[in-house]
């Protein structure tokens, strides 16, 4: 990689690919608009009117592409990129359909316009898929994975296995302990394209970060809780010295009011729209084994408040006979046939719209955990209670960017990122990402027995690690 002459042009390459896709999408719309849609109006658009229509369509396309993450060529996996772009194209053209119908003002052309919009979605989607497949292969050839040196602390978190899922971008070639002599570490760093600092003490991290900055070396590192708290800091320019402010209050009163208003509207509309689906699911569950339709469980939310969460029952009756928590694994024989489907499609979560309407939960927020999980995780990781600064959510940062089997500590970090970066715009972004992950199998992947044992061992290791001083392990 150090001798890769194409590396400086990576961003330029990705921008050119996206630009070409965007031009193709605009050309399809241009042709359909001028050849057919414009002629349906009583008075066709001319000159500036046509320019305005193209500008509006381009703006809508850019908005949805950005909202769905469809511009992240070279960053997202190929499958994720295709899903993002197809969803963005569908949303763009559905909105454009209603806009054109209103401009035409004649219900007689509803189906004709819908057919043309369907062709537009089809052509644009096919072109984007072809572009993504071809240019991703070229991208991989031009820009091979970064050769990385992983520098480890004492805590083992299996980060190398996680990065193995993106072998198109990263290759960890060697690992070294941070407790070796710094001269040896610096010598190793010079042999690779990038460095991965894997949960190392802050004092060591600072030294290595400064060395890498001085030598223009790319650095990846796992953030500690303190790093995430600082990420939400505000810059204060009152003196001739840099100053940052961490308010650490969670959501403001205004944020909570607006968020609650959005929750009420979304949950009420969601209940009305999904009522037919809910009735069918309830009937299927009842017919399968005659057991209860709903599954109730105590969960923790804002400031530790305990409430009963509602879910469609996806397991056999008395799945946890002893009352102890036992996470679902892949091929778990306790999951019913109906349950397997509703878990995979997330339909089992729909009754939680009632929890949101009642005020127990929010649309977006950290996943509300079981009471016993809160007690256990808090004993292992005291900072786990930081998640309770906001209401639990139907979806959230950790749900869309993590997996079902993501460790408690990693979920905590992601939920903390949500809390310190909170905005209404971020909520809407997470809602869009939630729709997208329904098409990604790994997001609903359960625990294997090996993963369950590994995560349990990791939490115990964290409990031991947390006893170290803040200077050595700044969580």
C-alpha cells in the first residue's frame, strides 16, 4: 500500500462513480419528463420551468441518497450500498410521483404516471446496481486493503475477528503488545499502512497518536467512554486558551418535549397502519399452539424506571422455565415457526408502539434491557447505567450499527454516541437506517454457543479490568 500510486485518488474515484450514477439517474428522468410527463399537463413547462423541475428532482434525489447513506461508495459493503441506493431511488420517485400528479391535476392519468415512474425506478435501480458491481471490483483492484499493525492492551475483545468481516478494506498483518519497548513499537509501525490501537491505556495511546500524527500515519482506535463523552463537547471561545464544555445532562427539556411529541404522532400512526398485520400475526400465534399472543417482560428505561414491555410471542410457552435469562441462539428450538418469521422481519416488536404511546419508551433510544441484565452488566461495567439518561427505544444507534449478538460494552459505547450527539435529525437518520437493516440478515443474527461463551468471558474480563486505575485504563 505504501507504494500504491492510486491511493491519493481514492476519494476522487469514489466521487466520480457517484457523479456518473447521479448523471444517469437525471438523464432517465430528463427523457421521461420531456417525452411524456410534461405533455400531460394542460400547459407544458418551457425553458426555466423545465430547469426548475430538474433542479427539484436533483435536490430530492440528493436528499434521499444522503439520508439512506447511498453516497458511501467504497465505504459500505456492496450489498448494503445497493440496498441504500435502491431505497433512495424508490423514495425519490414516490415523492416525485405525487408532485407530478398534483401538477397534472387530472386523475385520469394516475396509472399512466405511475407506470412511467415505475420504469424510472427500474432503469435507475438497474444502472446503479451495474455501476456498483463493476466499479466496486475496480475499486478493490486499485485500492487494496490497508495493511494494519494491531497494538493490543491487556483486554481481549476479538477485534481482529470483527475486522475480518471487512477484508476488502482491512488486513491485520501483525499484532504487538503495547507494553513492549516504544522503540520496537515505532519500528513496527513504520512497516505498515495503518495502526489499530486496540483498547490500550490512555498514556500509551497519547504517545502513539502523536508519533503517528508526526509521521502522517493513519490510526484507528477503539474509543473509551471518556473519548465518547468528549465527542459531545462544545467549543468555548471566551479566552485565549482552547476550552471545551461537556454538559453531561442527556437531553434538554426542549429535546424531551419535541421527542415526546414525535413519539406520540409516530406511534399512533404506526399502530393504525400496522393494525391489519398485527391482527394476522396474533391469529397465527393463537392457531399455532393456543398460547398467549403477547409476551410481557420487565425492562428498564429512563432513570432506571421499570415497565412491562409488550412483544408478540415468538417462543414456546414457558421458554424460560427457571425464570433465568437465556439469550436466543441460531437454530434455537424454543422459537416457534411463526416466531422465526416475525423475529426475522422484526414484526414481533410492533406491540411496543403501545409502550411508546404510553410514554414508557421512545421511537429511538438505547434498547431497554431486562432488570437482571442491567444489574449484571452494571456490576461488570459500572458505566452501563449511563444508558439510562434517556428513554429506551424501539430502535436505536446500537440496534442499527450493531448486531443482536454485539457485546454489552460495545452496545454501551454506541448508545453513548447517540446520547452525546443527540438531535432530532439523528433520530430520523436512525429510523431510516432501521428500515434498511431489515434487508440485512446479520442484523438479526442470534448467538451461537461459542459467541455466547465468548461474550460471557469478555464481560468477566471487563469486571477485572475495571479494577485498574483510571490512568492505566481510562474507561
